[in-house]
């Protein structure tokens, strides 16, 4: 029985630790890089290092960016009166494809008692100061339509309701149990257009 060289096995195992990458895909990626020009492997390694070295979390919305505040928060053409609250930076990318022109607030997860993630572990409290100056008129709760996403939306609604700001929830259309990042643009656009008061 042939053994796999240690350096090859190390890369396979590294790929397997990535979300959505199973053993077969990890092997295919590894052997692709093994046979690819050295420049391709170097470019991949450089991109991975740049990702860690050159990105920051925006101090305003908590999205991932190369600068803080990020380009979305500093864009004067955006609707400052609407903030969409999302779970992850990938959700920002999904909503941007729909043409949404408001601002964002990224929670970096959702309330999940089973995983010991409470409101304190998320960027929920950081949303409240953004609502104090009277500029924001609507907060769209665009958390995923999962049990955790719904619990998070309900928690945020209870925090914001006393402030007199309109709170809406994206409409159904995204399958229950699904993630925003996997929804197509049309579904997301309809979900945004059909939002209702929470």
C-alpha cells in the first residue's frame, strides 16, 4: 500500500479544516496545486497571508474591510436612515448584489445557547449607539431564517422597540433553515421588498 508523502498529507488535512471541504475535495485541491505551476501555489499562499495581514473589522458596522471605517460606512450616497442587521460579512455581499443602498451592522453570528453563544458574544450592544442620533429611521432584521436567526431577531427587536425606530424583518422567501449567502439575488430582492414590521 502506497503512502502519501507527509507534506502532501499536511496540505490535505489543512484543506479539510476549511468549511465545506470534505476529504475528496481536499485531495483534489492538493493534487491540483501539486501539478500546477509554482507561481499558482505562491499566489494562493500570498493571498491567504494578505487576507490575515491586510483586513480589519470596521469600527462602525463590523464588516470586514481593508480600512476602518469601511467604504460602505463612508459612502455619502448610501441611505443613512436604514440599517440592515446581518449575521456575517458574507450576508453583506449577498445583500449588496440586490442593490440595497442602506447601511449594515454585522453581528458575527447569532444567538445559539447550544453553542454557548449569547448576546454578549455578538456585536449587538454596539448597534444601539448608532441609533441614538435620530438619523436611523428603520432597522431591517436580516438574520437567517433559522431558529438561531429568529431568536437573535427577537432579542434585537426587544432592545430597539423602546427607541421608537421602525423595526422590520426580511420577508420569507428564503427557505427556513437556509443561509443568506446561498440565496439567489431575486429571492433576496423579494425578501427585502416584502419586509414587514416586526
